[in-house]
C-alpha cells in the first residue's frame, strides 16, 4: 500500500479569508509541462493560465513563480489565488455565541453560505469569521445550507479539526432545528419520519425513493396559532442533504419560504433577501473531544414568519429580513 506524501504548507497567504487554490499534479504524466496540465485541467478560458504565469501568480511549494516551460513533475503541488467573483454582501450579522482556544460557535443568518463554493467565496461564514476574528486556521466542522440560519461549529486549530468533524460523522452531536409551516390538525405528532433520500449532482432538489431508509427525523409540534401557522421542533438523526425540508414536505407541511419543496421554483438569486426559509438550527449539544466539556448552545434568532408573519410575507424585492 503506497503511503501518501505529506501536503506541504501553502506558500501563499489567505486573501479576504479565502485559502489559495492548491493543485496536485497527478502521477499519470501525460503532459510535457506544468502549464499544459493546468490549461487542460482547469479549463479557465483562452489565455488565462498564460496570463497568470506571465504575472507570476502560480507558485510552487517554495513560493517560486512557475515558468511557462517548467517540466511536468508527477506529485508536485502548485498554488494560486482564484479571481474572486463579484459578490452581493449578505446584509445580516454573523454572531459569535461562544469562543475558546479550540472552537468558535457562530449563529449564521439566512442567505449566508457556510464555506467558499461556486459563486459564494468571500461572502461566506468561514471567510467572514477568519477576517473578523483574525483566525486564518479556522475551519468548519460541519455545514448548513445557505438558506438555513442557525448554529455552526468551527475549529480553531488545524490539528484538532478531525476530532470535531468526527463528532458529526459518528452522530455524537445532538442537533435541534426549528421550523415554521402551516398547521395541519390531521397530522399526528410527534412522529419519526424514515425514508430513503437521494440527491443527484447537478439537480437542485433531493427526492425520496423506495429502499432502505437512510434519513430519519423526529418531528414535534411546539405551538399552533389561530392564523393557521405552527412552530415545529425537528431533530435529525441522520444527515442527508435537505433531509428536514424533504420530510416536512412529505408530511404535507412544507417549511415556509422553501424554494425547492414541494415545488422547485429555482435557486434563490444571491441578491434576493425576501422571505427567508423558515428553518433554524436552534441547538447543538456535544461533549468536547479535546477538553471533555459538555457543551449546549442555543441560537438567539427568532424565525420572522412566527414573530411577524405579515412582515415576512409582504416583503418587496431588496427588503432586509
């Protein structure tokens, strides 16, 4: 069994809280130069790689600019900073609810992505916290959907990241969510929903299919109102993509503001902050794998459709939730 070679530290600093891109050259050496491989692999557009090489923006592990004619070396690493997209600022606060030398717990607003991906890079919870707290080694231990608000756990030390991520992998974190949806007097609650959920790459919505359940959620009614709305407590026992949203839709009480379930209306534009999805990661509870402390954190956010339904439902384009 071949041992993996260690990954050298990045020779480039972060930019706006965003790590540089790292590329490892594969061992199948079918290219004469590093440049030829990058042109084929990155598909960055005509002349883009050459322009970056001319400007010395692609570097090796020593921080030296990669020349156009550098011979291909299998297993070599190169780094560069991607051109950051023009992002619409998410105009809501990202609150830190707890911080020590090992972890940071943040209360994420709706519409803010957790980590850099696609068109969301600098305007993400991770990049914001790195900039605001001056913690370049900060890393996300888990993720929330961009449209979901609530608690996120971040790790401070690179060497401890795996210990905290394993809590979520091994289901050692008790997670509690809150949602607002219509009230159905015929729906018997509490109940446990079990189904098989699949999410295909490139398809916006997940779906339920026949087969062995891989998604389990506990659903409980917290409160109901005369206006036909209800507040629900949701406890996911598993972590499938969009699991709570799929299960609430399957119960015929889809979460208010959901653009995908039960009907796909399309992705929410990055500059549209109307009618946030009424789903909140309310609580996280776990035993710290490094310190042994028993932690329980609660979000201080209030779902807007519950506190002021008329305001939530009547927002015009561009209004802030």
